[in-house]
């Protein structure tokens, strides 16, 4: 069997989770490809055909309780399924709150109309790439849980099991309001500025922008266009912290999360969220407990089979 994960990732979290799922599917004899798409590959339709695979997946980060506009547009132009085709959805977000579950509604109905059998969706908790930086202990905990979660997901995929999220209808309101990100992105993106004293004109932001929204001006400095989707890639990866994120500047998270380094650093205890956690992070406990339960069930069924 062959699978493809069409992945959009702003700052790398969703790409990393997609790779986890690929590793787990490969282990289960499903030869899996992760294809990262951006505006160019969407516009020029330069992506592998879903009909060359038995299973397809869509992977994306949640923006304002929704899927990024580009991802919904990508699904809209995807070829119809020829024959029976299983489909699953991978989403990552900074918090585990249920309104996030609605983010796949548009794409799920589009995929079904195109003949795909949407079997499974998994919501992976990953560090925020906007607003504030998560502490190292929590980042490590999220990484470890995401790996386990990917194994559970791969297991369900090969067993053809269905797992769809059904949030409370009240959350629909928040999800609808979140669509403002689609309009807000281009407006907010226009407020981005280059700090000329820090910018070395390395052009990394221009090369990296998934919307091809940054171009080199006559003065050699990057200039921002009108198609920003506020994925924060340019901001997070600027090696000189030379981008002022306009009205979002107070929410900027500088520098990538050092996942691999944290993983081998034994002084970082991946037990940030635990029985005694209070306040904002308490909701995270429920999410981790749920994965622990699923892991136990999976182990049980493995033993019984
Ligand atoms: C513009 C924007 C809006 C976001 N909105 C939400 C949100 O509504 N809920 C949430 O849990 N996380 C939200 N996040 C956090 C991202 O979903 C999260 O950090 C994700 O893992 C980023 O994935 P990526 O690295 O693949 O881009 C938002 C991030 C950005 C940049």
C-alpha cells in the first residue's frame, strides 16, 4: 500500500508530526510520502496525484480555530478519487481546546464530495508559534506525546478504523469567528516591517515564504506583499531578528523550538503538565491523559490479537 501526506506547515510543527506518522506507517508496510505544499505548488498544480496512492492525508496547523485558507483551497482543487480511497487528517495546534476540532469541517465535506472516505482525524498538540513561547519541559512532553499519538494513528489507519472528532455545536460560533484570520492575514501582513539596522539582506525570508509574499525591493531589503497568511515562518526563522511583525509584534516567537536537543537533554523533565498542574495548562492534562488511555487500549488490542 502507498500513502501520501499533503502537508502545509508554517513553522515546522505540522511537518514534524507528518514525518512521525510517515515513520509509523512505513513500519506497518505502508510506503508513505510527505509532500509539503505551498502557494506555488498549489497555483501551478505541481503536486503528486492522489490517484497514484491508496491512502491520502491532509496535514495543517490550526489558525484561529480554522484550517489555513490555502489548505482549504488546495483541497478544493485536488483531483476526485478514482475508486475507493481512504483519507485522514492531521492537525496541529497550540492548545487542546475543542473549538479547534471544527477546523476540518470545510475540507471534510469537500473531500467526501470528491469521493474520499474520511476515516480519521487526529489533533496534535504542539508548541505555539505565536503569542508566547512554551517552556522547554512542555515542548519535550509535547514531542514525546506526538510520537506516541502518531503510532496510535497509524495503527487505526492500517486497521481501517474510524475516528472523527465531534465537537459541541456551541463551539461552531468561535470557529466561524476565527475565519477572520483569512481576511486579517493580508491586512496584518502589510504591517510587517524590516529592521534595516539588523537585516543583512540574506533573503532567507524571501526564499522561505510559503505564500511567495516577500520580494526583494530595489534597495535590496525584503518587502511584504498582500498575501500573508501570518504563518510566522519569516519571523521565527529570521537569523537576525530583523522582522517587526507589525501589530502582532508583541506575539512573536523568535527562533525555532530545539526539539531534538531537548529530547536528548536529560536535565529537561518532560513532565511539565501533571497531576498538580493548575491554571491555563490544566486543560492539557486531559489531552495527555486521553493519549495515555488510547496507548493502553492499543497495547491491549495488540496483545489480544
Ligand atoms: C495566525 C495563527 C493563528 C493560530 N491560531 C490558533 C488557534 O486558534 N488555536 C490553537 O490552538 N493554535 C493556534 N495557533 C498555533 C498553531 O496552530 C501551532 O503553533 C501549530 O503547531 C503551528 O504549526 P506549524 O509549525 O506547522 O505552522 C495559531 C498560530 C498562528 C500563526
